[in-house]
C-alpha cells in the first residue's frame, strides 16, 4: 500500500521540526521510520528533507509512505464481505455472524482476513490485515480495518484513548431495567482458555452502560443498547450475565437457543475522527434478520 499526503504548514507549526509536526498529526514511530527509509519520502518545498529540519509557515510538506510487502500465512480466499465504506486509509465492514475475524486453530478458512486478502489480491494491491476493533466470531456488525501502518497506528491510538465510540444492540433474557451502569472488573477463569467472569479481587476495570429499548413480555426478552467505557474481552457478555440478563444464544455464558442460534449481539454504530482528514465519521448498521425477527419494529 502507498499513501501520498500534502500539508500546508500553518502558523502553529512555524519553526517546529518536521518530526514535531508529524507527531502532532498522530504519526506513530513506525510510520515516521518508514518515511525516513523511503526515497524522497519527505519533501519540504519539493526538496528532500529530514525530520529534524525546521518548518516555516506556508511551507508545503509532501509525504510518500510506501509500505513494504509483508509475508503472511493467511491464505487469500473468496469470501463475501459487506464493505460499507472504503477510502485510501481504512474500510468499515458489516461483518456477518459466524465469521471469525482471524484464522485460528479451528477456523482456517472463511474469515474476514481471508476475504480481504483475496479482495485486494484481485485489485492487484498489497495488503496487510489490521483489524482495529475486533469482534467475536458470532457477534455481527461494524468493524474497522486499517489499510496501511499509518492509519492503523492512529486508529489504534484512538482505541486506547477511548476516542472510537461503539454502540451495540443485544437481546437479553428478562425485563432489563430502563437504564444503568455495570461497573464490575473482569478476568479470565483460571480453568478456561477463553471464558471470563467478574472478579473483584483479580479482575481489570470494566464499565458498561446499558439502556432498554423494548421488551417482549410473551418471550420475556429485552432489546438493549449498550456502550462500553472499557474494552475487555467478552465484556458485554459477562456483564449482562452478571446482572441476571444474559444474552440469548451465547454458547459460553447462556447456551439457550430457543430464539437464536448464536449470541444475539450486534455492533450497531461507530463514531470516530478520520485518522488523516480529521473529519467526523459515523456509521450505523441495522439489526440483521436473525435478530430483527424478534423485534421487527427496531
């Protein structure tokens, strides 16, 4: 992947170094190193420049980021992937349920990574798979995939700084309270490789906000909207079980498949700042059919 960027230097960065300017734009160290290694990777007023060179107001800074092709054991495979947005820096995918993000011991094929590698191979473009907000295999909905190391670094920092705002929808058992906050630390169960639970002694801080959207009295099911303050593994699934309203169809925490054959959890919206253009980005995904049939009005 290649990315070419042009900046006109403003008064704010007058007499600052190119390195200081790049760091202020969120460039990770790895991207700056790659720019330094690239022939004419940094041009100041059409002259090859160094990161310690000083900038003046009105200067034109041109950057040419070339990402070296990396070896991967992931095989490109034709997989149908709903891409709802794509530009030079990232794409947003509306991931179906029952699709793992990465290949694993039990899933070598049919993953999001397999499909995207094939997609870019067919376009004749090098591509390194970098998923920014990973979803469990059975969780459907929106996820971000960076297209180069610069966007990956900036978006990953946004994740760490809680600047990517995610909203989920879930169908849970029982009449969920109208709204609330779950503040309960989570850690892995010692006897399990994947299962988590609430543990106030050994767990890491985990906070989930929830709101009831609808309730089906006949089925005794609630449609909930959830937001995360933290991003622990299985956080929503563990927290909803902890308060007595587990997500239906969850093979680990509530294997009740009466109404759904997979965990009824959907990543319904994403909001964040574009890593390069700094524009506000917002994406929404409606409930997929296997969940919507239980709450058709939503």
